[in-house]
């Protein structure tokens, strides 16, 4: 009974952290929207305001939705593994599409404004993260959702898939921080050092991005919060082990 009570309390703590991550994520999106909408003039798909689509889309896609995709196997604990995979993959699709819109926006804005492409460390890191994110999704789809993939290949790649998920979220947040700093320096110039309201707001956005990343990372690295396999999944796993290793289920 004490063990069950401890597990219940542990899940309650996890629920609190998950709720906190969602509050942080929505706050990040809202602050980015206020920054670009109020201080930078709003949004449009042409002219100078097209750039403002970029940071909002990248925060929604590469940070918020990507972070939520990592939480799927913690949050949907009682759903079938296949259902969790579908949700996980779908969130990645939405994240990719929204981030792609953001990248198209900044490339078109730079082209129309005669600004060179891909010259800053922010842009280099951003493209690298986006390409790795897309590659991660393609490989994950081929191995974990495509019916023809073997269990042996899935098992070998699983740890790498988990590692790169956490790494890419960390890299995406780091790239956002570089982009925030770059935008503030270009937009505010010397007045940035005087802590104008826009600068304070953007700095707060950076801290919230860090808090979001730390919260997501804490949730997904706690072993006791892993999604437990359902009874039918345990049976399939045991059958697979029996076929591949010659063990008897009764010996486990």
C-alpha cells in the first residue's frame, strides 16, 4: 500500500510539472506574440512585417509543440503504445510545418530586403537544428510507425532517438536565445543597454524559454515517470525475447 501511495504521489508531482510546462509554453507564445505584434509592428506575409512571422512560428513549432511531443509517452500513460506513437508523430508534423513557414518567412524577408542569407551563428544553428529535426522525424517514422521495420532495428535506435529528441529541444532553445539577442541588438542598438520595456520583455522571454526546457527535460529524464508497458505489450515483448534469445517466459 505504501508503494502504491508513493507511486500516486509521484504521478501527482509529474502532473504538476506537466501543467507547469504548459503554462510556461503558452506564456512563451504569448510574449513572443506581444513582442512582435506590439513592439515590432504586427504580422504580415509581405514587407518588413513578414520577418515577425519567423520568431513566432519557430517558438510555436520548434519549442512548444516539439516539447509537448516529448511528453506524450509520459502524459498518455494508459493509451496503447501505437496511439501514443501516432500522437507523438502528429505533433512533430505540426511542429515541422509551422517551423517551415517560419523559415520561409525569414528567407523571403531577407531576399526582399536585400539582406544576406545564413551569415550569423544564429542562422547556422537554426538551419542545422531544423535539418536534424526533420531527419529525426523521418528516421523515427520509418522505424517506429512504418509496419515493415524490424523490432531489432527499433530496439537499437531507441536510445539514440530519445537522446536526439532531448538534444534537439535544447539546441532549438539555445538557437532561440541567440535569435532574441540578435534581434534586440539590431532593433534597439545602444538603447538596449538602458533596459527599455521591449528589452526587458525579450529578456524575460529568454528566461521563460530556459525554464520551459528545464521543465521538459526534468520530466522526460525521470525514470520513475516512464510510461509502464500495458499487459498486452509485456506479453508481446516476452514473445519477441523468447523467439530471439530462446528464453522461456516461465524462466523470467
